[in-house]
C-alpha cells in the first residue's frame, strides 16, 4: 500500500504534472482550493500534504492552520513561486515540515516527500508505543475471576499470537471490543494499526466503499479515489463490529477478502494484496442466521476459525464486585474524587440487579455514583434510580441482609455472594429456579455457586 499524498494547487497543469511524476510511489489526491482540500483531509487518511501558498482566492497558510488542527494531521510541505526566508519561516512556524520554491525540481520534491514520510513514520511509531504502554493495563486485562471469564482469558492468550480470524459473540455490553483490542495488543502486531468498523452504522453502499475503497468516478459522487479500511489496516488488525448486519453483496466480497487476502476497490479491476488480521464481533446468533438463510454459511466458517463467547454479567455475578471496584478507581481518578469504596448496601444492590446491559451498564452506573457522591463512599442513594425503580425489592433485600448479619462483617467477595444467595433462597422458600431468576443468573450457575460456597 502506497502512502497517501494530497496535492493542492489552483493550476490544473501543475496538479496533473505532479500526479504523473509521483503516482508510482504515492496514492495521489488532488484539490484546487481550501474547501476541496479540507473535505478530502476530513474524509480520507491523508499522510502527506503538498500545497501551494497562493490558491486563487485562498491562502495556503490558512490551509496549513486548518490541517494542523485535525485529529490526524498530515505532514505538510509548502510550495510557492513567491519564496522568501520570511515566508519559509512562517510556514514552518505554522506546522509545515519543509518549503520548496517554484519552478519545482521534481527530484527535490520527491526526496523531500520521502524524507517527510520517514519522519512521520518515526513520530507515529513513538506515539503508538507510548499509547500502548499507557493503555496496556486496561486493554490487556480482562477483569474477573469467574470460570467463564477465565476461559475467555485463556482463549485470548492462545489465539492472540496467531493469524487466525476470531469471531467474538455475546450480548451488547459484554466487552467484545475490549477483547478485540486485547487480542491485537498481544498479537505481535501492536505497532501496526487496529482499524475499527461498525458495520451496523453504515448503509450497504457506504459499507462496501468503506471496507474496500473506491476509484474516482466509480459511482455518482465519487469525485476522489478512496482508500478502504482493509488497505488502512494493512499489516495490522481490522475489527468488524456488528458483523451480522452486513448485506449479502458485501458478504460475498468479504468472503473473497478473507479467502484470498486480496481486495478490489469499487470501480477497479485489479486486485490489491493485503496483510490483515480480521476480528469480528456480533450480538446476534450467526449460526441461527445461517440456518435462516440470512448469513452465508461459507463466510460464517471463514469468520468462525476461533470462537470466543462473551458471558453475560448475570452469569458471572462473582465478578460484579471486582468490576465495580475497578470502575470506581478509574472514575474517581478521572474526576479527581477521593472515593474509597462502595457501601455494603450498595454492593448488595449491585449483586442483586440482573444487568441486562451487562458490563457497559455497570460501568455507567458506577460513573453515575462517582459523579453524584460527595462522600468518601458511594451509597445506594448515589446510584442511578433505575437500580431501585426497576427492582424495588433489591434495596430492601440488601438492607435486610445487612441487618441480619450480626456484628461487624468483612464484606469480601465470598461473604457477599453467600449473603446474596442465602437471601434469594430464603425469599423463594428454597426454590432454586426462582432464586436464580431473582439473582439474575441461570439455574446451572446457581447450582455451581452453591457447590463452590459449600451451601
């Protein structure tokens, strides 16, 4: 994959001449003014920007200012027929990497672009390494000690160093994207990009172009060539979230990309080789979709080389306290709050709630508690109202359980689980099916808990 270069000049002959000279080594985009240039910069992964100083009624200096403020700014070179030391200094003060004067020496331009690209790559590597060190504790840690989450961690450790395609299935909010990031981080490709695509957020037409890119003129409105996400992720990882939402036509092209490790831009005839590790995720039952004829069976098998099933939070209640405390620490630091713990009643309430939104919902609830509490601890009154309004018995049960325990108690994980299960069994007259429903877990999980806790 060639580096991307945007050339901005109001003279068509100059633009086309530079494209002819540079397109063997760069994916070249063209613009004649600031408006066209900024549209491309905001919608395409432009790495290098070569702009004239005077662009008809526009100023190249203004373009440098605007480009430098983008979330992923390009490395900028300025060219002008009105060269002076003062202009060069001003251009570089505003963020330009270098300055060239017209008439252009094409060898000099190519040399400066390649030097700028090397400098950019070194800066990118340093930023990525710094981010990886900073995020490692979050992305490579799957919080929990339940058998279900331990199994997930073992699978991640096993599959991460390989090239195998991974399918992560589970309800919304169970942490599928965190698992994908962790696999990428441990894959041996952490210095490369991980590109994320939410397949549910795009129409079929846009998704195809987003994944595979398109050539100029491929369809109405395709005024510029577009680099797709597969090419952007070359050498790294492509995470396809909500894979169950893609349309049949895109399924066919995705199958070919996975089978042959090549893609074709929309409107192109020549295949492009890509080295991409694909991780997909869905909250839908793909096997059932295959049986219903809405998802290709051959694509399902290509995606499902390794399957990771993310457990619902209600099926691993022993992890609730660990997760809650981790989120408490995170949001206390983020909001500069001195919060030591959740109260016993708050912990009981969290354990009693079935968490239909899973870990994401728990995380939101703890953030709400941190923001609303001015005390050293988070109590029931600081937690979101839906925890009580949806399950009005939960607070009462938590308080009753707390009051029935004589004397000071060390509310460790074993104690909390035991109290919650005993309370549920007492309220349901030892009906295990109803107790499991009250606790928001499966009967099978309850049976295992009873055995583990010696109840």
